[in-house]
C-alpha cells in the first residue's frame, strides 16, 4: 500500500513557547514538500503529585495526541508528529507500507528493552511494546480509536504516560516500523528530555511470534 505523506493530514504538536522548534518543523515540511500540515498547540496540564520531573509533561503531551486522534476533521491515514523530531537525511515521503497495516511507527524507541519484533518483509518489522509517540502513522480508524481509548485510560485512570498503554496494544493490531527509523527525536530541539540516543538506531529482529 503506497502512502504519500506529503498529501495526507500531518498534525504536529508544538508548545507555544517552543518557537525555534516551530521554525525548524516548517523548514523540514518545506524541504520535503509537505502540503497538508497543521500545527497543534501543545496542551499544558500539571502532572499528578510526586511525578518525576523527567515526565512532568506526560499528561499534557498525551492529551495533545488524543485530542488530535479524536478530531474528526483529520481523516485517516493521519500522521502525528512531535516538534522535537528530525528527519533522516535520505527521508522519502512516499512509503510502500504492508497492505494490512493498522499503524506504522516512523520513529521508534529503545526505551523498553523487552520490546517484540519480527521481520515482516525486506523493509518492515512488525512490532510490539514500543514506547514513544513522536512519529506515528495511523492507517485504520480502528487503531486510531483504540489508541485514543487506551491513552485516556492511562492518563486519567492509571495516572501514567499514555505510551505505556499504546505500547501494550500494539500486539493486538498490525503495527509496523521501517527497518531503519525515518524520524527520530533530536537532541538539538527544545525539549524536556534528550532521547536521540534511544530513537535514532534501528530495532533488532527478535523473531517474536505474533498470534
């Protein structure tokens, strides 16, 4: 299935204070010819008491994603980006993704050392347990809805970052990632954490068996 990222809705989350990030995102969109981009002003919500400072932004970040997922003016397929991302030098906006894709992580994280993965074809791995949400392509409405629902449950019932839940449901859908990340979180962006070392390296094929 071919998807041209330049043509589909691309919504990017950007705090009003992160003006440099906004400039760089616009530069990248212009460079690669994106035609349908939309800035989402990042939501700021105080965290629950005793939240570690490193994740103090988790409720606002997760809520920003969920508001986009629930916004019916954005059709599927839909790409959601965070504003601390960078595109790889050989980035190609035209993707040939697996035909049965529910979602595609254009960027990944090694934050969960227990992630699952299995080679699907010569270009894509099927994944499970992958944290982070800086570059997710939502292909089906069912996956989009499920991500919103589990995200809300994590944020407001469990008081946990939403990507803990989204990582948990990947095994229940057909979620893939390119052999090499196309988008990573750059240490050169305004951000609470520096995750480039966890997001700019490819996953291993762990030969996980998916039911």
